[in-house]
C-alpha cells in the first residue's frame, strides 16, 4: 500500500471518556511508528473499569485530557485512513 494506515485503540467508557489511546502506523507492510498516551478522565472511573484496565482517576490526574490530542489525530487522518478493531467506538 502506498499510504499509511493508522490502527488505533482506545480505553475508557461513556462516563470516563478516553483515558488511554494507542496508535500503530503501518506503511508498505511494516510498522513505522507507535504511540500511546494516558489521558485524564472526563468523569468517574468505577471500580469495575479500574479492575478491567488498571487505570484509576488518581493515576490519571496529572495527564492532559484526550481533547489535547485533536491536532495530532487530525494530522494523522490527513495522511491516511484509520483502522480499528472496535470501529463503532473508535
């Protein structure tokens, strides 16, 4: 393929918003870049969610919200399509 494909994954919920994201960029059948970041929650993270992904509100307080990455995600989308395993959410 002659354009990059950006494969993304989010952790979070309707209540918390995106609290972690990761992206792998493939180009010409090779991994070219990877990036991940923790994000401050927009709302409450319940105990069940923390058990599932290991992320708590206290752990995430020092991180920026997901919205801080708007320009980064926009620039990726300009260079190629997104791909996600759970496209209804991501």
